[in-house]
């Protein structure tokens, strides 16, 4: 006869096994799944098989120069850039699976059903509505209010397509900013999914539009984004010897928990498509990731010189079983 504690433990293990199966072939996609809310996410963190103990991850709030290899730890621009990148990295939580996911695709078996799916994303830009539309704020709070806000803002989040597939999923998605410490959830800010602007199954990248009427938050993001873009330009111009500099940095929410930074090197680059002056490509890298890291921004030192919004590589998964490498989604590189 099992005790109550043993029954609870068995139920928790069954839930985690079900979440592993829901993700599909283990290791391919790295969205985290939970059937019993936040408690399951923390248990997945504890029971992680890919990176037990997560010793190679650095909490974003604690990241400093000492976590970088030489020669980068002596460059304050690299350190400050990664900190800015972390500020613009968000947790993406979707509670619905679209019936439009094709057969055989990630989470297709849950089509039309509620399923808590957690990944990561990156804030590409933000702007106030300011006369672009006469519609009121479309966030859930305003939709339920007799007096919706007239002044509101839009932002674009880049994530992975298997995290947010289409408009139906976007409208059931919440984006969390500044979730840096588990015991400081009062500092977290929220934006709400509105639609998917662009995306592709092949290449595994998705640009989702999110909304908020928190205009102070909008201004804060603008300031951070400007600092991030300025630092990125300086740093990438400084390190253009691509045979020497292979630093890869991933900022993500492993297992849907607080934001972490992982450091490694990119190993291989594969060209998917070409057009004049540009190459569409994916990268492999050994910077650690976990379920929940899907959609995280992958920064490759010296590579992001002119890619603009479309140049960003989101983390996709780990299809190279047993090799230990992770794989990005598609992004664009400027050809010299």
C-alpha cells in the first residue's frame, strides 16, 4: 500500500513522462511541456537528464565578465551586450495547440486542446500605436473592460515556430519580461500575443506580434533595444576574424524557469538558401540548452553584422543525437 507521499511522487513522475512524450522525439524540439502548471516546470528542472544540476548555466541576474572565456572577459562591450540581450529575452507561454499543425509536426497529437507549452523569445522591436489604428488595445484585460485603453503599444517577438504556430496559438500566449529570479516574480511584466506576422516550419522561426498598454514598459524596452543595437554593432565590427572568434551565447528560460545564460562555441554552419548578398543558414553550437530553450536568441560573435531583424537565429533543438550539439533555426548572414 503506497503512502500519500509515494502516491504524489508517482503522479509527478507520470506527469513528467507524459510531458516528455508530448514533446515528441526526445531532443529534437526543446519547448517544455507541463500538464500541471508551474509546479511541474520546477520538477522538470530538478529531474533534467540533459544537463543535470544545470552547472553550465548562469542566472542572468548573476552574469559577469568572469563567466566568459578569454579574450572576451576583458571587453566590457561584450559583457554589456550580453546583459542587454538578456534584458530583451522573454519567456513565452502558450496554453493552446492549433488544429492547423500538420500531421507529424510537433504537438500535432494535441491539436485543438489546451496544453501548457513554454519556450523563449527575443524582443525584436516595440512601438506605440499612436494613430496607426483607431482600435482600442486588444489585450485580454481591455477586451474584458467596458473602457479599453486607447493608447497602447505593439512589439515583435522572435521565437521558434514549434513554440507558437499561428494566430490561434498567439492569442493564447503570454510573454513575460524580466523573469530573472524565481523569488522576484513581482518584477515580471507581461505582454499578450495578438497574431503571427511571419514564420516557417522549415527553418523553425516565427515572428509573433504582442501588445500592451503599459507605455512605461514600452519606453523601457526602447531604451534597452537602442543600447543593445549600438553595442552589437561595436562588438561585431571588432571581432570579424571568423576563423578565430566562434563565441556562441544563448539566453533562455530552461524548463520555463528563471532566465539563464549559457556560453559555448559555434561549430558548423550550413547554408539553406541564397540570394544576392545574403545566405540563409543554420548553426550548430555547444552552448548548453534544455527543454524551454526553444526560440531563445542565439548570438554568434561577429556573424550578426547586417542581418537586421531577419538575421536572428532562434534556438530550435538538438537533432544530432549523441553528438552533444544544438541547432539553431534559420537566420540570414551578410555575404562579404
